[in-house]
């Protein structure tokens, strides 16, 4: 409800700002009724054209529908809830049916209608971000999610993290594939970009794949590579923008320190994904996805002015799944901790 100014003129509540953000995309749809690329999405070397369409952005819009619906329910904005339900259903059908390609989601459509990221493409047939965001958004079916994530591990994973796409562009790039300017397995041309590592960690965690989620974290974590300093080169206390991929003779070398948003994405991947700390308006869901050899771990967390001391036991060595949560001696109905049950100091026992 807080009122803040818009960038150019006028003012509105935070809720109004969010609705305008949705409207911006809905008023600029491409030929396949997904958000138009305008210039580029997160990948500024992927120029699909003004009317080109990015599945990555479309998945984010689908997820934005889910999030803003929670705000609309809180505000009892029933007309907007109906609007969101209708538009999300339409977009979900487009993504789930038209953009699914056997074992992966395509990267998008160029303005001329060319499909980017089909499994039969000679180059750039597999892209990371559509796969991770198909899961994060909640759009992918269980079968699609697991097939897409398996394809990521099979075709994109390396000892130093997950590559942005593969195979790298060399001879078959479309006109808007500006990553062709870079050598194979560097930068956007199949390099291991650090920021998306957090997204794939989160996606694997949401599917309950604790072993794989933690493996991806360790592959790219700077502090885990102190014994490979002669390969990584970069300082051991910060992420670089990217690491050279498996087709590079300098595979594993990191570049461009401090110029990346990786800290935030990996934090979310670890805290909300691996640790399973997922807040909403009314409380905290605890749903870890951890390596099966973790028999127990502890979390100390401040949550809305209250302190939580959380002990997680995993006697059976599972990757995910919570059997029981005990809050201050009370067994809860599920793994959701209502905020109104919290005291100033809280002891929480989680059994997987």
C-alpha cells in the first residue's frame, strides 16, 4: 500500500507499480502471444528482434502472474484475480505445448519466425535459462521438468558449472546471435555465466534433487576452488561474470570480477532452494533439498523480528521430503510454520 513515485511522473502504490509492470508485457505481445523481445532479454547478445519472443521472459511473466495473484488475493481484488487466471492459463498453454521440444524448452522465436533452441539445431540447440525457469515458474509438468533438467546435466554441465548454451555458435548463427563475436565457450557463446547458476540450483531444489543442486553449487563456488587457483585465476572470494566452458583451451578460467548479480541468485538458490526456507505473507515453509549424505544440519535465522533455531535431521539419507516439523514442542500439521505461532525465540525441529 505504500505510495511511491513512478520514474517519469505521477505516483502509485507498490501494488499499482506491480500491475503496471504486468501491463507493460501484456501490451507488447509478439506473434505467438508471448512477451515481445523489444531489444534483448537478460542475454543482451541474443537479439531476437523487436517482435521476437523469449521463452525465458515468458516463463518469468508466468511466474509474475502467480506472485501478483497473491497480492491481489491479499487486497481482495477479485476482478484482477480473474484477469490473471485467464491470462496465465493462455500463456501456460502456449509455453507448455508450443515451446516444448521433446526433452527441452526452446529459447524463443526471432522476429522472422525462426525457432531458436530446437534439439535438432546444429548449434545452440540447448539453452540453460528456459529449462531452469520452466521449473521456477511452476509451468513445467513433473515429466517436462525432469526431462529438461536431465538435458541440462547431460549437455551443459561441466566441472566448473553449467554452460549458458551449447553447442557454441561457429557457423550457423542467425543474424541476431551477437555472441558469435566471442570464441566458443566464452561469454554468451557457451560460457559458464555465474548468475544463472543460482537459478539452476533453485530449479533442482524445487524438484527435490538435493544431490544435483548442491553439486551445481560446489562446481561454481569460488571458495571451493582454492586448490585450482592456477586454473581459475580470479580472486577466491568473489564470483566472476563467467567461466570459460568445456570447448575452450582455458576451461575453468574465470573472468570479470565483481561485474555480476550472482551473489543474489546463488543466495536464493541456497537459502530458498537447498535450505528450503520459503516465506510468504503468513509464514515460512521449510522444505530442504540437500545431499543425501547430510545426516543433519542447523540453521540460525531471524524472521520478521523473531529468532529461529532450526535443527534438520535426515536419518534415512533422503534428498528431500519433510516428515514432521515441531515448533517449540508443538507438532505442526505440515512443514509450514505460521508466523502468528512464533515467539521471540523459537526452537524448530525438522525431520526428513
